[in-house]
C-alpha cells in the first residue's frame, strides 16, 4: 500500500524471474470505490493517520485484476483471501474473538 504501482509491479517481476519454488505473500488494500460507506469512512480515517506519519497509501488493487496480473507476470497458484476467508482460516474459534472486521485489506500469495 505504501509503494507506487510501478515499484510493486517491478518487485513482482523480479520475484517472478527467480528460480521456481519461491513466491510472494503480501497484504493489499482494495479501491475505496469497492467499499461500503462504513468502509470508506474507516479508510479515510486510516489514510489520514498514515499520511500524517509520513507513509501515505499509494496503491489499491482490484482483487481479480491483481490476480490476473500476477498470472500474466508468471506466477502460479495465486490465492487471494478476503476478510471472511482470513477469519475462517486464521481466527476461527478464538476464545478472545479476535477477527478482521474491515473489508479493506486482502492477503494474497503466489508461487513462482
């Protein structure tokens, strides 16, 4: 979220050019326009705070477009998790009820 789209694309290209067996895992933010009004308010507040700290958000990705871009660059086994999938995989049955409550972020992984 903090890198330019060109820097993100260049990084993906470099990773995809490495020997098979590696990969990348990262989180990313979806576009503001894809959020409901509560999500937009939360993003606006978070964007203000991180910009004030000197690290403004620079990139947002549509999940399906990003998945296709990674495949075109040369990645395989691309997996994208939204909040519901993150909660089901990593936070299920927690006694403290910790979970993702925002639809802003996704986790993606891809193999070389």
